[in-house]
C-alpha cells in the first residue's frame, strides 16, 4: 500500500500563507502581524487547527506602495524647491541666498565661491536642494488658524 500526501505550497495562486510566511513576504515580524490582526489592520482566516492564515490578497494590499516622485536629477536628495533667487548677501567668504519657491522662501548659507561659480543674483532661476538628517515640523496653533495672533 502506497500513501500519497499533498501539501499546499506557499505562493500558490490563492493559497493562504502562514503568519511566518506572510511576515517574511512583508518584511515584518510574526509578532507584528499578530498585533495587526488583533488591531483589525490585517484580515486573517483561521484554519481547522485555529491557526491564523493570511490571504494572498492581504499581502498584495499591504505591499502596495505609492511610487515615489522622481527628482529628475542625478542627486539623491528628493526635497527640491525650484524657484527664483530673491536676494544674495555676500559677507566675507560666506553668502546668504534667499530663494522664492512658490509661496515659500528658502534661505541657504553657502560660500562666496559657490555664488560666483553658479552666477547667483536676484532674478536667476535656481533650485534649492535640501538634504538633512533632521527636519522639524511645527504645528500652527488653533489661534493662528483662526486668524488671531
């Protein structure tokens, strides 16, 4: 007598994944997936042994990410503000360049040599590229949103 066994293979079309397989596919821990399940952020099913199974559709849903914008430049910085130089103040070896980018003003402290090499002066089109290890965001107070200062 010969016994035949059939196993569901991960990745089969429509096959649910174990929590471990799903965690690996999503790049998170199994504990994270269990927390998401308890919080309702992940839809799971239970098999006949009451183990969580994650549908392929959930993996696709959680893996979907919006495409990041393209910078159009060879530099790695993504925070780019195209605008027009509003003013250039040179003092010794340093300079302050103020760039009007839409409704925003960006001020950069750069070297005098950079101002000369780039030909920066009021009215010149330029792009401010911001690459920082720290960015702070301040929330407007309720009073300022209502027009009261």
